[in-house]
């Protein structure tokens, strides 16, 4: 996990296109009959049964990304169904699947760039155009079909997609040991594509904590889920490095969060959480599973009022004492990275205005920082005096 902090520094890269030679036109299933049924009707019935028990969540925001587990269907299939239920009825034509490599070690990322993925439910075509745009050997993003040979993290997602979407293509991406170059190139190019295609979505594949007792798993998983809800990559990274949280697909989730944040996402929603012990009854060594969505949403009236309260209290406290107050903020959207301007008016006249154009800190902290700056560092005005409060 120590490499995660390194890959978060942003730089610009030039895209290099390379040949897309994939071995074979069809990627045959690797875990049919093990992770899920190998017979078409049995698989269809199982997936449909899972989906029938999962509600579709009403959310006023724009769905940007999904996070879903990848264990055997008998363990995590019902949780995964909560993820895919949200796609029913949506007009999605491109799905970017990003997951960890369990069976092969490599540097950077591997894209399956040509042909189809096969499941007992049929074949799903690769979006070869998008895959080609992502390939960049200088940034360690390559075509390596062997990396997908025995990998299950993406394959197990496809039957759910086949039962919830109509016509769609996929771009399968496996993350090995990330490099800063691979992180920056994928985030930049996937952000650009998703920004210009409302019919595309990115799905990250991961399980949560592994083989802890029930209470420990719950504590660790809640830490991870909380960080994802507020799109706090740095906080999630801290949990991973300290061992207070686990994700076997940590890198795919961080890539996905970074892309979602670039697209304006400001909150995550937990659809369902469970662990293997809920199925097996064994609670001493469990694996955690979460189904989540990442959204771009407007602020509610309550959230807006909270920000105004923070701005006013910050100005009062700072002008009176020279100290910045602290706030215990629980709202996920206010804890997510955001940019804000704080404007001070006195008797209808401007008295200070300072802000950020781009988000690089939690929104409420941006308000605190800019409230202080507007009251004391706007060079057009003298610092606000206590008697003016």
C-alpha cells in the first residue's frame, strides 16, 4: 500500500498508441463452474434471484461509478446484486471494469483490448476504440492477455451486466503494481472519455477486509466505507497504510475515486454491506463485501445552511481571537473535496471575497480557509475589525 501515496501526484502525459494484438478473439470464462454456475439457465436463474431481492435506490444525483465485490456468488452475489440493480433501465453503452490482478504480478496496468469476453450467458464485445486510447507503454499500460487468463475479479461482474443492461461493450482493466505514470495516464484519459459520454460508467471490483473476526472486520470496513462516501482518497490511503482498513482491490478503487472526483463526484452511497459469515455462519474469519455508488449531487438546503454557519462562525472566531475554529462535520458531501468562494458584505457593500476555483481539500475546509482569507487577506481591504462584526 505504500505506493498509493506516490501515485497521487498529478502530471501531464502524452498518449502513445501501440498495436492492440490480443491473443485470440474470445476470452473464454476462467471461473465458470467455480465462482458461478457454468450452465446458462442455472446462472440466469441465480443472478435474477439475487437481483429480485435488491432494491433500486432513489438518488437525486448523477451516478458516476460503482463499487462491487468479486467473491464466489454463493458468498457475495447478493451484495453484488445491489450494485447492478442500480443499472436496470439505464441507457449504458460502455462499462469500464477495473479490478486487481490476483494471479499475475506486473507493473502498471493491463487492458484487454480486442475481441470478446465469454460467459455462459453469451459474449460481450470489447470497446476496442476506447481500449486503444488507453494503451500507453511508456506509462506502463499495456496489452497482456495472459494477465486475464485465470483472473476472476472482472469476469464475475459480466453475468450481472448481461442481466441488467441491453447493448453494451466493456473495457477490462487489471491493475498490478501501480506506477505514478500508469495512474496519471489512466485517470486523465478515462476522465476525458467519461466526461464526454453520458452513457458510460466505471465499475471497480474489490472485496473489503479479509479473514478477521466479525467485530474487527466491521470496524475496518466501516473506515473504508466512510472514506469512499466522502471520496476522500487521502483518508482511505491512511487507513490502508495503518492497517485500519483493507481492500484487495485498493488500487482499482483509488483509481475510480480519482476519476469520479475529477468528474465532480462529491458523495458515495452504501447500498449494501455484508460479510462471508452472514452466509456461512462462521464469524471468526470473515471477508467483507460492499455495494456502493459514487454520485455527483447538488447540496441540500441543510448542507448549504451548514456551510453558511461554518463561514460565519469562522469569521467571528478568527476576527475576535485570531484562531480558526474546528468543526465536526459529518455530511459526506461537505467532507468531499470541493471548491468555494467566501464573500463578506457589510451594509450592502463588498468587504472581502477570496476563494478556490479547483477542489483540493474537503469543501467545509475550503470554506474555513477562505472565510479567514476573505476577512483578513483580501488585499483590496484592510483586515476586518472586531467592531465590524
